[in-house]
C-alpha cells in the first residue's frame, strides 16, 4: 500500500526550498553546495501544485527535507 503524503505540506516545503535556492544566485560558486543539492533541480522542475505521478511525489517527499536542511546550512555558512 503506497504511503500517503500531505500535499499541502510538501508544496509549502517545495516553495521554501525554491525561495532559499534563489538566494544561492548571489554566490559565484554553486559547486560549493555539494552533491545533496543535485535533487534541487527536481524540486524546481516538478510543480506539486499540479498533478504529478505518485513516484514523483514520493521522490520529492523523500529528498526535499534533506535538500532544505542542506540549503539552510549552506546559506548560514555563507552568512558568516
């Protein structure tokens, strides 16, 4: 039986990630953000406010918390 996800929470998390990711634009080297943020492209590419395949929702639900944590850490490091 597939796991149920709270789509409203996922959409809010996706929007927060995109807003934080936009702050990375001011840094010259995006390579510094590391391998974990490769999933950032998928977060931007798949709009959860529109219908998506269950596998896409599952992928984003699994990886968005890690992407969000990494983004926050990178931006905090850059601020110091």
